[in-house]
C-alpha cells in the first residue's frame, strides 16, 4: 500500500470520527430569535442534539449513501472506524 493510500485511510478515519463525535455530544449554536413583541431580535444559544427521529445520511463507501437513525449511525461509524484502524495498522 502506498503512502498516498495510507494518508487517504487516515483522512477517512478522521472524517468518520468527526461525525461520531458530533453525534455523541450536544452542540451549541447561535441563532437569531425574536424575543420581544417589538420586532427586535437577539442572538441566543441553542443546544442541538441529533435525535433518533431524524434520519442521518452517511457515506458508506464507493459513493453510496444510506440513511440511519442516530443509534444505528453510531454503530456503523464505530465499526467503520475499527475497520479503518485495522487497515492502517496493517500498513505500519
């Protein structure tokens, strides 16, 4: 396996890990919200939490995408990361 292939495997693993981290933690985001009756808007922080009811579309490889609920997405991502770690380990 070439160095370029190894770099791509590492990049893929990092991308899957970033998605898994997002799904495992609540996120804070700032949104504009009308808080009074006079048309004024204020920046407020909102917690976003991907939940089981919203489908999550993930790249499952070879340009194919599949929709998962949050729990199934986490299982898929953990498995994919484990597979990539094994491939990267074989290269070392």
